[in-house]
C-alpha cells in the first residue's frame, strides 16, 4: 500500500486535515502515522486530527481542525462562527464548537457547547467549515457576549448585509424560546434595528406569494370582524362566506408574555365567534411553506364542502 498516496488523498478531502480513524480504515497503521509525525511529514493538530504541512495555516484552518476534532456532527459556533462570517467588532477569538452529544469531548484550546439537537436549518458550511446558520449564530453570540457588545456586532452585521433581518427573526422564532440562552437579548436587539422593525409588511408580502397558485377562492384583505364578546378585530386575509380568517404574525418574533397573551385572547375570540383562525409566522413562510400551503388548502376546501352540503 502507498501510504503517502493514501494520506495525500485524505488531506485533499479535508482541506489539509487527516482524521486518524479514516487513515486507519484505509489500512494505515498507527505506527506509520507516528513515524510521519516524528519526521514532520504530518503535524498533530488535535488528538486524532493531523495536518499536512504543505497546506498554509490560517484562522479558517484552526477553526476547521477544532470542529473536526469534536466529531462528524459538530459545528463551529458562537463567536468563532461570527468571525468566520466576518461579522465586525470581533477580535481574534478561540475556536468554539457546538455538538449534540451528551458526552462532550475535551479538546485543548477549544470551547465546546452542547445543543440538545442541531436541526438541518441550523446547519451551514462556509469555506468548507461546518458552521451554525447565520440566525443560529446570532442567537449564540447573544448567549455569550455582553448585551452592548452583541448589539454592536449584530446591528453592524445587518447593516453590512452579512446577516439578513429575516434570518434574525426566524432564529428567534424557530431556535429561540423560553430557557434558550440568548433569546431575550436577541429579541431586544431586534427591537432597536430599523431594518427589522417594519418587517411585518414584508412577511405579509412573502406569505401572500407563498399562497399563490393554490386552487382556492381569492380571499379578501384587511377584513374587520366584531367578535361575539364585543372585541373588534381585523384579519389580514379572510374568506367571510367560509368564516375562515388568516393573520401573518410578523410580530411573534418580539412577543413579550403580555403580547402573547393578547394574541391568544384575540385568537380565542375569533374562534369562539365560529370562525376558524389561522396564524403563520416567519418560520412557517420561509421554512415550511409546503406545510402552510397544505393546511390553507385543506381548511378552505373542507369549509367549501361544508358550505355546499348545507
């Protein structure tokens, strides 16, 4: 077996890195790896992770090596992920990695965080580095930085078009929540960014587009209703003959407990009046539009059948 060829192929696969378990699986022995470390033909980056010396070393290489050392499903995260994305106002940072494993590895020089799970929409790749998606990175940055520093980093990233406002709102809605570190800070920061404040109308536009092409009657817009309990409400879309209404909940991303309570009370008033009331937010429109379209189609067609049967 040509050991040099095998190691070269493995290093090309991982931008200069060689994983011990992959080398052993290809027939390279530990003794052969040790010999090559001794004479400098490969360098030890972390335990079980080697580096080819011909590849120029950089911060990206440092971050990639740390991520590889933490397992195949680990992601670069927090300040390190923000640095890779070139968000401003961050000094040189040490590698930070998130892994879903309960038994956290110990890797010298690396800060390791645990996530209960890493869902597909929270995962990304930048310049070959497995990394948290932009919105998840923003949430994680808020979990580890003082408020004023995180605010400066995120506001500047949005202004420089390195972070999309939609990504911030979707992260609060789909990755944040009660007990999730960083949620309250990111919500408060979002309240202060001009690019985020007026996005309720943007959600309405995107939601309307997402429903285009459905074989359903065209709904009325901005429909007013007096509920049975006397509450006046205005729904974004409605099919009055079907007693079906729909609202784009663009404010869900910054809901306080009091606002959430009012939203639920409003929803209950509409439904107790005999209407079916649908509510959709950023994650519904941008992450699961197929599910949203299916639900709207089902509700409209079911109510049309009931109307015709009556």
